C-alpha cells in the first residue's frame, strides 16, 4: 500500500512539473538563430512587443543580400531574400536575440505583415558602404585608351578574387560584327564608334565567372542598394574627353561606395589610383580624378541606364 501511494504521488508531481515546463516553453524567447529551421525552434514563439528583446525601429529597408529566410510566427519560413531581392519594405520593430543577432519586423506599402528577417539581409536608405574594389587603369600597365570596358570589368572580377590578365581581356574584347560588340580598336582607336554594350560585356565576363549580371535599367536607388549589399556596379557614363554636346555614354566606370548621398567612383581613365581631378581630358564636368565622390544628382544626369554588377 505504501508503494502504491508513493507511486501515485510521483505521478501527480510529474504531471505538475510537466505542465510547468510546457507553460514556460510557450512564452520563451528564441535564444538561437532560426536558420536552419528545426523542430525545437518551430515550437518557440516570436518575441512579443512587450518583451525586452523588442524595440521600435521605423525605417524603410531594401533587401540587399540573398540566401536569408523570411519568417513568421513560430519560426515558420514563408519566403526568402532571393525572391525579395532589392524590394523595399517598412520596418516597425526589431528583435535582438540572446546570440546578438537582430531581426526586423517588416510590412509592405499596404501595411500587410511580411514577417521578420535577419538585419544583415537588408539595408536602410541611409546606410553607408565602401567596398574594397581594386583600381584598374586602362593606361597602365596595358595602354588601351579605348579599353575602358575591359578595365572596368576587371575591377569587378578582381574584387571577387578572380584573376584577370588585362592584356588578354583587351585583346579578346568582342568587336563588331559580334552582337553588342565594340566598334574600334582598344589600343589605337581606329574606327571607333562605340564601346561594347552592357549585355555583351556581361556575356564576355562569363569567360571568368558566371557571377556577373546585366542590371541595365536599374535606378540610382537600385544601384545604391546593390552597393550597400556589397556589390560594386559598373555603369556607362561620360569621360573627361567628352564634348559637352556629345550625349553618348561611351565610357565605363565603377561605383564602389555610397555615403551621405554620394557615390564613390573608380574611373579607369587615369594612369594610377592617385591621379587627381584635372589630370585627364580636362572636361571638368567629368574630369574628377581616378577615385572621386559624386553626388547622386550628378550621377543621375550622367547615367544612361546601362550597368552590370557581380555577386
């Protein structure tokens, strides 16, 4: 009888303990990143607004990184940053987990709840970013005064650690009659009419890597988001030798940073990265030196909606 009574008490105590554990787990805050989604993580609720991990955060954000999941309640993945790349959303709060990672709570323009995502996947409109893109000249060590496309492309490739022989790149640049090819010799300028198109240059760059993409028609704001996401952008604009009445965008440059409403630009039309403004073709509207900061308003006037990037 004593053993039977003891067994009943143990069962009652065990049930009570189980109830306490169950209730406790239903209000716990995730302490680890929800990626990858696990059965244990799925049982943990999203932090409530009254929890210590939640803070107000009212900003517009854009997705600038791929391979991040978007979650709703109970760490249920409902989408990914791959599908939302460069789309804009409104953040009204952020959750900081015990592991130090932060997640933004997002809504669309119609105030429909999207979910929450790792803060590293998005950028705010005011976020600064400067990329360590190596400078490549179209004059030295390979003298190709009409070879800006290959030089600018090499900056993108070398940024990703891809080895590029600049002489080879200049020698094999697609030419007319190849579709989109350049018209005119890169070394002498004989027969020059136009530089290679962004589409053809992107295709040519695939000789080295498939990670380049033609992003022509991207807006200035789109380009800002690419840079904030860690992707330098090659764009077509004007050179320092440009005549003011010439509106053809026959020169390639690379945007390598953004800060305070300005783009940091690498212009290959100089002998070295230290070349100052006025040492090029003397058209001071565009002779800003090898590396310069250009206002977005100035960029918009120059940009011809032809560009490429590398992921």
